[in-house]
C-alpha cells in the first residue's frame, strides 16, 4: 500500500536526520535545514503519488468507524435492559424470538413510513424476530401528539392498529387526522385523551429521548440490532442479512456490505 510505503520512507528519513542530532542531544528538534529537507521530501512524494492522500483519508475513516462501533457497543450494553426489555415499550413479532430489533421512529418521518412495509414483512417472514417500538417524536409538535395517542391506545390493546394506520398515512399527520385515524382503528378516543395525560407517558417519552441522546441517535429511523446502531432506513434485503448476522454472532459488530 502506498500509505504504508510512505510512512516507512518517512521513518527512515526521520532516523537518518535525527541520528546525528540525537548523538549530541537526544531531545533536540530538527534543525531548520533538516526540517526543510523533510518538507521537500513529503511534498515531492505527494506530488508524485497524490493517491496516497485518498488512502490516508480512507484509513482515517476506517479508524473513526471502528472507534464509533466500539462506542456503540459500549453504550448499547449500558442501556441494554431499557432498549430490549422495557415492558412499557410496545413490541410486535415473536415475543420469544432469538433476535430483537429496536426502532426509534417519528410518525411524521417519511423514511420511517417508506420502510414500514418492508420492515414488517421481514419480521413476519422471519418468524423468530421481535421488534420493539421506541417512540421518538422529534420532527414536529404533531408528532408528539401522535406518539401520545399511540401509547394511550396501547392501554386499549390497539397500539398495533394505530401504529399501522399512522405509518400508512401519507402526508403530515396533524392532531385532527391522528385522532380520526385512531378512532377508525377502533380506539375509544375519549378514554385515550384521558390516558394521554398520564405521567407515565411523559416519563417514557422523556426516557426514550435521553437514551437516544446517549446512543448518539439524531434522526429517524434508527435501528438497534445486536450490538449495532443503524442510523438510517434499511432495505428488506439488508435487514435480513443483519438479522442473520446477529443470530449467528450477536457480538459480531459487522454489517453487510
């Protein structure tokens, strides 16, 4: 690799320049003449091999990615119980599945809605995966109302129906529309409005936001699966690969290409 070769050359140069200096005084810096010589060598090399810069950037990107993955694994472990096993979070799929996916989402997120069918079809087809819904209303004030309606509907056993209705609705989900869709899904809206005032809902939404912040979740949808954080919508084929990777090795830390 050019970058490795370049670094080896510079190491040799560093030794040849510093050796006579070190013999006199080990901590003495390069002389101006030596420093200028180093700069000329670096410039000449980069002019002849500009591709080494791209290689260096790719190496830096990979180093940053690995550091971020290490941080993600650590943070996921810290919040594992709240991410995967919070009884207050709605969930679907196989309750005893061997793989759990957590989704942070917003009902006014176009990407969340666009990926909804593929996500649900994949969960159903796999049969051994559980999906946890993390209400994360960050886009609009109406999103907060929609999340509260959905969580209140959970007390009536209607969360799945309301969630589906909200996700399949195209356009901005305002308060009036959200109540209508909930009513059409069989929710007792008057009771839901009472339940929406519960401090428990405030606590859950606030905690979801705190966990998201700690994990570095800044947008929707964001998925957590195994020890990986996927900060974007995922195609069904990629999701299947992620499920299989997690099933085979929950601590793999790898993503399909």
